[in-house]
């Protein structure tokens, strides 16, 4: 069965938000249109406590997009974003949320970032998304959302590692860095992820 995974379609990642993805809001209409083609829809949200260790503001003398080393892992520092309970952490108001069956929050541990919708960046703790999808008998995951070169990318990688077929909906994804995203799409194709346009998705319930 096919499932739709909507990654981090939150105000802070939209134009005008604190960590805006260029044209991030252009995917809303596309996502709303494809939702009806899926029987199972899950969403992920970035959901950080204030003072999270991925925020540049948590370090003296650091600025957003600096890269530092935390416990042997490279961490890009971000502007404060998607703080639990804030307006910026809410879904974009235009997103049709009614058919979303389950929402998986990530980045809640103050000491470790979480790009993938499945695991934190250290692969220490699962969000429960894989278990939910298996329980629902989903085997092919169509993944969309923001940002294409960060959280969508890592979600696709983990989907493949977890044994799902992964399909990225190209026109329902926008990256922070367009050049980097071109490399990522090539890499994903090479490891077996399909990349399709929303219009090519037909409802398949088996
Ligand atoms: Zn985050």
C-alpha cells in the first residue's frame, strides 16, 4: 500500500519564517491535491525545545549556518526555528491537515538534532514512524515537504534503510540550496529512490 509522508510543512520554513526555504509555500497546493490519492497519510514536524543545541543562539560567537562539531557529529547551526508551541512550529495554514492520520514530532531532545522523520541524527531514538507505517501495511512511501536537501533527504534515506520503497514527489519538495539538491536527487536515484511529479501519482491500494 502507498503512504504519503509530509515532512515539516511548518511556518518557520516558509517565506517570512525564521528559516525560510525559497518558494516553500509553492508546494502547499501540490500536496493538498495529492492527498486524496492516499489511504495513509502521516506528517512530521520539527518540534524543538527553546535553547536547542542546533540553534546558533545557543552558542556565544556563533551564527546561523556555521558548522560545529558536537559529540563527533557535524552540526549545522540554524536560526531558532519550530520552537514547541510557537506559531512558527504550526503547519502552514493553507495545508489541508484533515486527512493526516498521524503526526510525528522530532528534534525534541535538546541535545541532538533530528532531520529524518524516522530517527534523530545519531540514529539513537526512533520517532515511531516506521512502526506506524508497517502496522498500516504501507510499503511504498511518497515523500514530500521541506527542506528537500535536509529533512526530506534524510527521511528518504531512512525510508530506504528501513526497507520501504521511497518515492520523492519532486514538485512537492523545495530545497534550501538548489545546487546541492541536484546532487541529492542524483544520489537518491542511484540508491533506488524514484523521483516523480505529482501528476504521475495514481491511487494504488494494493
Ligand atoms: Zn530543526
